[in-house]
C-alpha cells in the first residue's frame, strides 16, 4: 500500500538526482577556475610585458650625452680638478658648482669610471655610482621611509611579512649604504632638508649609518644574526660624496663645504654651445646652413637648451620633408619657443663720451661685459638719477632678515664724493648714470667704471673703447679688490677688449692663458692716466691739489 510518506520520499530522491545530474553536466569539460588573485596577477603580468615592449625613439638629449670626457666641451679646468680630487689614492668629497646643462653629472660619472681603471685608486670594478636628486627626496620626520639614509620596517607596518608576524624589525638600506665603496652623487644638494643634511654630515664623518627601532631587543634569539649585526654595528657607508648645485657657495652650509673640495664648472661659452649644436645635428644626420649653429649658441642658455633647439629643428625638417636645417626654420623655432638672445656683448668700435665698458658677474651666467653710461648737465640745484641697478636688497641670516640700500647705489655716492677732489661738484650738476641691458646691477665692482664715465662726461673726452674695467673705489681714491676676476677677464676677452683695468690686489687671480693686457690699479689717478692720457691726468692732479688748497 502506497502511503503519503513513501511518495514524498521518492519525490525527494528524484529532486536530488536531477540536481546532481545538472551539476555534473555543467562541470563536464571545464577546468577548475583559478583563484581570483592568481588570475589578476597573470593579467597584470601580461599588461606589464606589453608595456615594456612598447618603446619610443631614444631622445636626442640621451643620444648626445657624453660617452667620454673628450665629449664634454668647455669644462677643461673643471674636469682636471675632478681628476685631481677623485682619481688619486685618496679621493675627496666634492662639491661642483655650475649652471644647469654644463655636464656636471656626466663628468662625475665618467671620472669615476676613469678612477676605477687606475691601480692606485681605492675604487674597484664593483664601485657603484648612486645618483639621487635632492629636490625629490622624501623626508619623513618619523623615519618610516628615508631613501637617503635608510629606515627600519617595524612589525606594525603593513606588509611586514613573516618577520613582522614574529615581531622582528627589518632594516632597509638607503642610498648612503648602497653607495658603499663607490660614489654618491647628489644633484641640487643645496635643496636637501636641513635634518637630512645633518644626518649626511654625520655619515660622512663616521662612514657608518646607524638605524634604530623600539622593537629591537638585543637579547631576542629569534632575530637573525645579520639584523643583530646591523643594529649593533651599523650599515657600512664608506663612499665619496659628489654634490652638484646651481647655488652659490655662500648658500650652502659651511659644515658641508668644509668637508669637500670645491670645483667650479663655468657657463658654456658660445664656441662650446656651437660645438654641442653641431654634434646634435650630426646625430640627427641633418646637414645645416652656415651660421645655424652659431645662432643656436647665441640663444641657448646651456647644453640642454642647445640640444632642445636642434631637436625641434630636426623635427620640423622631417615634418616638412626638408634635407637641410635652414636659418629660416631656426628663426621659426626660436620664435615659437620664445627664446631670447643672451647678453654676449661686444665692445663698440667707436669710443663715446660718457660711456665705459665695465665687467660684471651675473650668477650662473658667469662674466659679462656691460656699458656704463653717464650724462652730466650744469644745474642750479644738483640731482642724481641712477637706472638699471638694484635699489634695495634683502639680507637673511639665521636670526631673521632685513633690507638695506644696495651696494651699487652706495658706490655711486662714493664716486660723486670722490669726484669733488677732481673739480666736479655734484651739487651744481644733474648726473644721470645708466646700466643698459635689462639685467639689474648690484654690488660695488662698477665703481671705477662709473667714476670714469662721469668724469668722461664732465670733461667731454671719451674713454678708449678697447678698455674694459672693474674695481671698487673708496672715497679716498683707492681702488679695492672685487670678486669674479677670472669670469670677468674671460668676458672681456670674448667681447673683444684688449686692455683690462683691475685692482692691483686681484692680479694673481687672472687666468694664465689670458690674451688681453692686464693693467693693475691702485688709485683712480692711475685710471685717469690710462683712460685719458698724461695731459688729462696732470690736469686732474692739479685739480685735486687745488681742491685741497681750497679746503
């Protein structure tokens, strides 16, 4: 007899049988699925592989990067100094000063390779060149991550792994440790955080970097022996530092400078920039019209600028299917990039009353020749106008900052006071002194030039145009020493000056290969003699004597 319970049981059996059959049918011919994380990992690996296979052409800046020291142009003195500091048996820490794009990094890297080939050098084939940019270094006051000095991955941090689960801190070496036995190159070292700078100085002193962690227990037997060794004895960090900067020496910490040999790379002069442009055009296999490379050198502010201009010129030639780089195309590139010619002034062929060629230094641009113009008119009430100078300057130190009248303005007032000794009275004249060129002038080194310009305008006699001059004047007529003599003299030679007047105390700083005649000055009377001749000098002396009698 069929009961209700037996029918229900048969129905349940049939339901489960059909479900099992459906499940088996859906699984037939199918492989088991991978875990989601493995599938995602494989997908990412394939994507990364495709991205690595995708490459653009090598940038021209990379193709023109110097492969030997002979290819670094315009830095013969700097390279010789680098060799002396790094290639001997006792290599030094080095600071390289210079504008961007002049070959500081390339020279440092190549000099290390040269040092490694020397038998008396402590560098070996395994010596590394570790390069960092101080402007991009992360700094964490908690020391969680420090790519320069190194850090400790404590157990509480995410991703601490098996060591973290066991409560073991894990030291992570930084650049100072990776550079052990080699060179650590810090670009823009002047931008390094003060705390990092102090830590770096300590490492330079000890040649070891010490790491700390509150999770480290000296008696913990679970900690591997090498981690015990690191916490007890530190990580070795015996390297040579090469710091590069575009800042002036005064802007870097004295403690850093005292530990380093200081080397200066000069701004690239037009012949060097022209050579870089020629090399870049050759790498592009692009012929060029006469004058193209010289014009590139007139607008480029450094080696990278010259290469960028040439790359734009080459791209334009390809787009327009031209077989030669023309001056017309170059002018279009310069205009579209809004390049401006650099102040490579030349001395004027004709001497002018009230105009004197002065010498100056403009930061990373190096030495420059500039004109000092002066106009003098008689007036019932004297007045003074000075244009083209920095009127005020800001002074900063560790305790604060302040403002003061610029040295250039003070130097003008010294000149006018001194001119009274030679018969010129500012109270009876309107005096206008101008520094044309659009670059504000600061500092007292144009004192002699301003004196001669005003005196020239006063007597109506020009200073010979082949003379360039630098030097500070005192109110007693003495000519005082100034800075940047090597750069100034080179600028005078490049501009075509054949005679350079400079303070007697600076004569020893003149480069040995200088082709101009160097005339030392001790007083402005000597400057008058050299600029205007013996007759005018004698009259000036008489005027000064007469003024003294009147007093």
